[in-house]
């Protein structure tokens, strides 16, 4: 079981049902050879293995924005993850509602070694928080840090590729979210960072 991160105050996020006092630990797995696009299965982490399904993430091949829809298990749309094509130097994705209101913006910064990204998260009360991802995303793990307080709001660990993943190009991520932080938006951050990481492989374009 992943270690529980220290609580974050005040709570950070948009969806009350996904902001828990005890935090959460999830496993995200890319669907290999998905006919509908680059989709993910999201489950509760039960002893390092996928447990109860937590969210639905469905990709769409033929949309210009590379849109992914994120829904709860009842099928209610929470937000879409879309590419923003007008950012040339810093590839950017956003989690937004159907009207275009942005909940989370993820901007990648190019580095020779390792990976770095800036995230802007908007909470339900209108407050915005700046987060930074640090660590070597391409190798194994990354921390998402609240810039102002220095608190770790989430940690992402990438599983070493097994034979099935090597063939299909899929990835598995373990996501540990601090108490008081919106789990759904941290899932969006993980999916967006996966897309940005795959940019140089030609899997997405900006």
C-alpha cells in the first residue's frame, strides 16, 4: 500500500466527491489496442493491484484536439482533456468542461535531462494554485508540488514495462494523492503528462 501523503489545506480542486480526507491511491492502465482511441482504465489500488473501478477515461481517435472524456462510474461527464494547439514552445493540455471552462492546465517545459511541467489548478471557490512536476518522468516517478507551500499534492510512479506493454506501447501508473486534493484532477494530470511524455515518440502533436 502506498504511503499516505500529508494533508493539504485548504482543500484543492473542483469535485467535492473526489476530495477525500484520507487521500487516495489509484492505478491507471492504458488500454492496449483500444479501437476507440488512447483510453485508460482507472481502479483503486488494492495492495498494488487494480481493485474497484474509479473513473472512466475514453479517448477519441478522430478529434483534432485528441480529446479524452473523463466520467464517473455512473457515466456522468466530469471534464474533457484536450490539447491546446496555439502553444508552440510549451506543449499544453487542459481539463475543461463542455463550455470550455478550465479546471486544470498542464504546460510542459523542454529540458535536456528529465522532465518538468507547470500545472495551474482552479478550485471550486475560484482560487488558482500553481503546481510543478519534478522528478525523472521518463524513468520511473514524478512528484507534483504546490509551489507556494512546497507540499506534495500527488506522486506518480510508472511501472516498469512488461512484455504486454512493450508490444502494445501501454503504460501503468500508480497515483498517490494527498488528503484534501481532487483525485479526479490528479488523474487528469497523470494522463496529460503521459501524453506530453509521448510527444517525442510521435504519438501526439502540437
